[in-house]
C-alpha cells in the first residue's frame, strides 16, 4: 500500500479466530428439570445457543431423561387384628 505522501506503508493484521463451542449435557431428574429458565417435564433433546465471552456462539445440547413417579396400591386383609 502507498501512504498519503507516496511512500510504501506496512500494515500488520493480528487476527484471532475463535471457534464456536459445542457441548452436550446429560441430565436425569424426577418429574421435571429446569434449564435456561425453562422447565421440562418430558424426556428429550433440547438445544440452546448462548453467546460466549468472546462473542461467539456456544451451542449446548441437553439430553434429558425424566423419570415419572410410580404409584402402588396395597390391599390388606386381616383377621382379628392388624399389627
């Protein structure tokens, strides 16, 4: 390049390329799970894109397993007394 007075000029470019980050989070919970201000009640895969400190995308995938409560019925029959 030539500067304003006709002399050569040197330009140095220091370039840093920050890559996007991709990560997976495996979680399990009973009944529900809250992630990123959202509550999930079913198992599944959920993806959210955050902005990293460097200003790049940070993609996180939540693989969620929700366990539902179980219920049982107990029928008792007793003669004379139940202890």
